[in-house]
């Protein structure tokens, strides 16, 4: 399989979110600012001859209506599985998310992509864990090592994987570890909000 690792510099920063940095919108997540740069716009990740599964991993979800819902409504590929990590709030009971999931999908672009409430509840797994470099059962909640987690859920190079990281400043340490242990080869696109 050919090398799929592609790093596109986003400097100067105003080239990526021009309207925000020029003061024409107050919403840094304005979909018109972000969606043109999503990898799913440039490759056919829905092609099952190229990719076995389409997987979204969200490190730091905060609540369902933040990045999970945003990705369902805006990413140009329907994900077969979604994994979310949140250390502050226990949201592991996906059934309790039925109403926000339904609101996210009903009458939106997510519904047009083929998402359903039941299907999303069947394919969404939320973990009440910290994410870190290594597993650590001494923390509360426990810490899952990112590279080990990717192996645990059987991510393979022929999966299309989008990884979003908003994990309070360890994003670059996680990326460095993934480069060192070659798990970066399992990821197709990384979205990070590190400063």
C-alpha cells in the first residue's frame, strides 16, 4: 500500500480560516472555513475496494453536539464507526444520547448522508477515559494509550481513519509517539486544536 501520510502546512494561518482571521465571522468552526480542507473532499473514502471501514475517533468530545454531531453533518463521508473519549463527563451510556443524536440527524445533512438515530447508537462508542501516551490504571478515570487503543480496536492500514484531538496540550506528544511507533500509518487525517 502506498504511503498515505500527507502533512499540509496551514501557514500563514489566515489561509486556512481566512474569514475568521479577517474578522468576517466570529465562528472559528464556521463550516465554510473548514470543510474545503477535509481529506474526504479529495479522495473517495466511501470506495469499499480501497477502504475496509470508515472510522472517526474523537479525543475530547465534551458533549455529543460538539464535534461528533459536527462531523456527522459536515464530513463528506459517512462513518461506519465512531469512537469518542471524554474524561470529564461519563457519556458511556449511548442510549442516554438518543435525543441529541436524533436532533443532530433529523432534517440535516447527516440524514442526507444516511445516518439514522438507531444506526448511530449502534456504531458510537464513548469512553470515559483520559487519553495519553500509555495506558495508566492509576488515574481517575483511567488513561488509555492512544497507540494501544488503535491496536485494540483493530485499526488497519486499509481503514479510512479520521482522528480529532482536543486533549489539553498533549496533542503534539501523542503525534510524536505515533510517529515513533508507526501507528501514524493507521491514520488518514488528523484534526487538532493545539495552540
